[in-house]
C-alpha cells in the first residue's frame, strides 16, 4: 500500500475510534469516573497496570477495587492507616493478589505524601525519554525496602526489553489531549511527540499486515520500530494511531 493511501486509512480509523464512544467498553472508562487530577492518575495507573484479560472483567475488578477506597482514591491513599489495608485482603485480579495490592498502596502513599502528581516520577532532570523514564520509574517504584519480588511482574521496565504495553498506555492516557474526551491530557511536562506505542496483539498483527512493523517479537525494539514508522504520518502525535491499529484489529477489519 502506498504511503499516502496508508495515511488515509489510518487517519480515517483514528476518527472512527478516537471518540467518546470508545470509553464505555474500555478500561479507560474507570478514570473517567473521577474529576480531580490525583484521582485520575491513581485510577488510571492502577487500571492500566492490571489491564490484562477480558475488558469487561478488568472494568468490574477496578470498580470493586476503588469501592474499597470509598471512591475517593487520593484521599484514601494519602490518609489511610495500616489497619485500613485489611479491607483489600480478598481483592484479586488474575495473578495480582493481596501482597501486590499492599505494596501498591504503600508506594502510592509514600509518593503522594511527598509529591503533588505522579508525573514527576517519570521525569529525569525535568526531561522525558520513554525508554529511560520507564526504566527509572520502575526502579523508583520498587525502591522501598518492603518491595516484594513477586510484584515486579506487574510493572514492566524497558531494562528487560519489555514492550511495556500497559505503561505506554498509561502514559498515553495522561499526556495526549482530551479534545475527544478519551485521553486526559493532564500531564503538561511530557510532550506527546515523545510517547511510544502501546503494543498489544491486535496492534502488532495489524501493523505487520500493513507493513508498519517487520519485527515479529513484541518487545521494546518492536515498539521503537513501529513508533518510528508512525512518526512519518504524524511526528507530533504518533501514538494517536494506537486507536486506528487497535480498532482495526479488534473489529477484524484486518
């Protein structure tokens, strides 16, 4: 397919899928239930980290989780006492269990008692570089002495050449403009031009079929290859094509 034709195909798919109708059946609808920056960050981070499996299951489990925080996640995170964590004893999603939940609560309380936003945790000397910033965040997240080794599988790092699909999705949610009422655009220190593509099975399959990706292994090198090719169509916002590739894939258009 010629470059011009491919751009038309992708731009048309973005218009069809990057809109508010996308929210209802997607985990991104969870943070859309909240209005304050910190509540959005916390629910978006936790939801994206646990976004594996069927979407309806993810949505139900996240509603269950934040009900345990009285639907006031930032207030609960900052002010809860150790005995309040007992209420999460029976929360489980796939392999994410009570031990993991306790550490997420511990880290988020530690961070938000010192910082206004989670955005600061992704900046290195005030700058953002996806590969370095994601690895640095991972190290920071697990820097507390109580960090369980088992919980590390729930927060990916580029240091292991992971595609970091869920982390890239979280960053997309936070950084990209909310003009279409899908992404939030509440982080202003990270340019959307620096974001990297969330690479899931649907995106990977369609990207290969369209000649946007040659590498068949879903790792960080594939993310870099795909993002670089999408930058040719929109260097300022290449990750907007996540909607196009995901939508075309999940609806079996390719």
